[in-house]
C-alpha cells in the first residue's frame, strides 16, 4: 500500500477550442500524504484550479478531456472508476471549497438543507439526524444563532459567512482530503485570516489532508507543509515550505518571492516584477515554457527540463537546467535584467518623442 493518500502522475487535462487544444494541465506530478498540507501556487492561468477540478473529476467533457496520466487516491485511479463510484468519493472522501460561495450555493435552498443533503447521501442519515448534524457543523465553523440561521438562504449571509457555510458542507462527511481553491477570494483581510485559521484548525483536529490553491505566499508560509509551484500547465518546483522559501531553485519561484514585500532583514530590497506574459497554451514553447521571460535562460533551455531532485536535496525537485545559486549565473541574470530595463526605457522615450511630434 502506498504511503501517499493522493498521487497525481503525469496528469494532462486539455480543452478543445476552435483554435485547437488548450493544454491547461500538461504533465503535472505531485503527491499528498495523509494529514499533509500542500500548497499549489502560481499566477492566474497556470492550471491550479483545473488540476483541482481534475482531481474531483469535475471538468466538463466536452470541451475538456483527460488526455493522459492518472490520479491515484487510496490505490484506485479516479480517472478510471465509474461515475457512480466517483459520486461516493466526491463529497464523501474528497471535498472541495470553491472560490465563489455565492455561485456555488443553491439560492433556492436553505443552508441547512444544503449541508444535510450530503449527509443523507453519503452517511445515510435520516432528515432529522442530518439537520441536527448540520447545526453542529454550522456552530463549528462559527455561524452565530445557529437555530435560526440554519433556515436562512445564502443571500441572507455575508461573504465571510457564506464561505463558512461552504466549509461546513465540505467537512460534513469528514473527508480524508480537502481541496481549498482560493477560499478567501473577495473577502476582507480580517475575514481572510479567520477563514484560513478555521480551515487549518479543522484539518489539524480531524487529520484531514489539505490542498490549498492560492496566490498569497504569506498564507503558504504560515499554514502548509509543502509547496508545488506551477507555471503554464506544468510543475516547475516542489519542496517543503521551509526549504522553498529559504532556498528557491527555479527562476520563476525566485520571481514570485522577489515580488512580495518582506518584513525581515531584506525588507528594504527592491521589489521586482516578472517581465512579459505567460505563453499561449494553444501553442506552448517546445522547451522550457518560462524561457521567454527568464533572465537566466541559455540555449539549453530550448529543451524541456525534467522535474527532478538535485544533488543532496532528494525532497526538493525543480524543472530547470540552470543552477541559480551559481554566482556566474546570478551575474549573467543581473546583466540581462538591466539590459531589459534599459531597452524598456529607450522604448518609452521613443513613444514620448513620437507622441510629442504628432501633437
């Protein structure tokens, strides 16, 4: 029996469009141990949410298709099991908290009925038993005046309270794996902290494994054990949270970390953006997909690097040919960065000159 609760192996999820196949997830590999908290990070469009929906097998077919790979959960491939089996797993053993609770909650049903529905289906509870359990769950996630609010409709709750209801639904059947897809989107900072603390506390109390999808690296540092960094449909780096923040080895990871304000001794360091834009996933580059934006890039990067561990770091994997800790490579990258800045300055001055002439 595997030591992992979930193993995603070479997963490929594509979408058919008039222009061709969009390779939204293109060979993703990672695993989650029982009770482990794993973060998936990366900019918008990198494939984080599609990976989560693929695990839940919620990608609409068509236009989506599972073009390859496997998703092994407790020694069974979720891409091969019949839909009847998947319905028992989905919500019962694997649950998901979606980004926008207002579009995920049924506006015509009370929150109590929506929580009780999963309890009746998966745990075979009677209606009265399910409603009693729903009240307990609402109390656990911090909904006040439960006896009255259980009969309220979603529009009668604030954004933070609706997200708490979503958490109650996701945790109703004590799943072994919880997927939280940017659970604090559109919430104010105070409510964000409360929601994240609630998710972390419940996972710790019940031993639930967590996959957290987020843009917030501060959240990642504070509540996860391991980080998977995605770019343009692929995993480019994976390591323990502590190791990744202390010793990033992929240029894209460096770019993400350098764009975040710091409170330590490097708090006065210059914030740097990642120049350029992600590639078109209809026609992705044949080599490293980050190469057009990478200041470390060499000719060797025209070939796709494998995701593999490097010497002395068995649990730290990267998909990069370059050693970003090499002083020579760092000097090379800095020269390229400064030359790009100079080129942008010259281009901006030319635009200003032409604009002045035309006016």
